[in-house]
C-alpha cells in the first residue's frame, strides 16, 4: 500500500519530534552530570537512546514504503535548568508533546484508512502511556524528596537500578 502524502508528513513530523526529544534528554543528562546527579544523568541518557530508537521505527516504516523521509530542523535544547524539578517538568512537557504528535499521526492514518500505519502507531500509543507514567512519577518523587539529602539518595537509587553500563539499553 503506498503512503499518502498526509500520513507520510505526519510520520516525518513525529520522527523529527522523537529526535528533538532525544536531543533534549541528552542535554538534561549533561546538566545532571555536571550537577553530580549521576543516576539522573544515566536515566536521561537512556531516555535519549530510546527516543532515537522511536524515531528509527518511524523512519523504517517510511523507507519500507518507499518514502525518503524529510527530517525537520531541531532547535537547540534548553540547558538552563533551575534545578531537578525544572528538568522533570521539561521531561513531562516533552512526553505530552510526543503524545499529541502520535495522536495526530494516528488521526491522519485513520482518515486515510492506512492500516499499516495504524498498526505501527498502536505501539506508540501504548508506549506513550508508559512514558507519561514515568514522567508523572519523576515529578512526584522529586517533589517528595524535598531536601538535597533526599535527592541524592534518590539519585543513588536510580544509579543502582540502572546498573553500571552506559544506561543506553
Ligand atoms: Fe518517544 Fe518518550 O516518547
């Protein structure tokens, strides 16, 4: 089934959004590393790798259907965070934007009766439920931590559960 221009454009837009999320998570990871939050740094590195993988899924679908994707420009990510809470809020906003983009792409696939794209996007719709859940939890945990000692203990906990590898699994 050939890809309609509307669905192709929606998938290209979403691929760019996923790559922009990867850039932003990379910037957050660097910020955390400089602030000595090694667990959070590892966590955001892992998110950056996942976002890139999400973009790859969309690009593969496009190329499998004979479309050379147009990738959009990505704005430089913010690096001026006031603290961990503002990093968590930025992650929350990124995930909400990703969900909106996925839903728009799905609506385009529905309108064009593009069943393969709908199946592809089902995976993303479920994934966004998980992505929003962790971003909610991150805000709640940081709010509950309250003081710098509790934040460091949360950071060590993250480092422990994410293991000693690069975190990009
Ligand atoms: Fe590709 Fe964090 O969603």
